[in-house]
């Protein structure tokens, strides 16, 4: 049975896990919410890499061969070095959905919702340079949004934050909104309601999981056995259990990462 490791600094990667459950018919998924080190954003690139290296090393010891780095910040800071240092493993990372947003935009105005760390990372700049020529990019560093979602704050807190960022760019003519943090799709319906009919919201999760399935199939070990999900937390198992019930539609058992 194919074993897939998925990790994020907290519950944000559940947006990817949710899509894996929808698309992948079989395999064993090990999800880590590394909330002990949340948030990754304020940390240095080297520190994020060290954290990611430790997680991947543990996955590697347990026979995991496919890793989804379900965090835009960790993907930008660590993905390249992880691939260099674990050449026998296959990594699928997060990339801001600038390309599909630019391709679909009629107004040629696109908004990118991301953390400051993602917007300042070289991979993001490279994506914009390659795929967004002639497109006006509105970069929205949504400081505090991932943390609010992580804490389980309700719409009373989150909606005003989103309106402050989104309403001005929608008024300016943005017709595509790219979500570049895995926490943000957990509030996809709210974001869509604020965006209205004039702006489409792009959740990167479906494309990420399609790529995961392609990689598994190319390796020749894809199977359609029953899907097995195992959740781990590095600091707050109860919070992850509650989040799994809310975002996955099922309350999964959550174990301590130290026990993995």
C-alpha cells in the first residue's frame, strides 16, 4: 500500500487532506499538524528547513515515499533542499496559483492572498515572472488570518478581516483571487461570498492532489485499496481532532507525533 506523508504547521493542510480523501481511492495517509512550531512564517528559512528535514526524516524511517508539503511557507523555504537531500522520495509542494489566475483573468487584474513569508519568497517571485506578464497583481499579505483560522475564530472575527483586504481589490476590478496559504481554503465559502459573482476564487488543493496522483501512478505503485487516514499533532491533539470533525466531516483519532 502506498504511504503518503502530509505536513503543515497546523490545521491548514487539512484543506489538502480533504481533497486527497475526495480524489484518492486508496493508500495510507499520515498527516502531521506541527502546531508545536506554528506559525512557520516568522521563522528563518534555515529554521523552517531544519523543522521540515526532521519531519521528513521521521516519515522516511517509517517507509513513506511520497510527501505533500502542505504549507506554502515551507514549500518556498525548504522544498528544493528536501528534494536534494532525500532524492529517493517524491515531493509535491504548494505553489501560488498565479498561473491559472492569470490565464483565466479577463480584467487582467489578479489578487493573491498569502502570508508575508510566501510573498517575499523567491519561488513566488519566479511564478509571477513566468506566468503573469501583463497582469496586475494585487498582493494581499493577510497578516493574522492563518492564526485566526488556526485558533478556530468564527466569522465574527474572520469576516471583517477578509472584507478589509478583499473589498478594495474587487472594487478595483480584480476578477481572480488566488489562495496561497493552505489555511485560507478552509474559509473558501466565506471568501467566495465576499468576492461575489464578479471574482472567482482559486483553491489550489484539487491541482495539488491531481499532481500527487500522477506522481504515484508514474512510480507504478498506485492502488485502489481502502484509504487509511492517520492524524498526528506535535502539540495540540484535541485541537486537531476538533478541526478534523469541522473540516473533514469526521472526528478522527489524533495521536502525539512523538508516538509515530
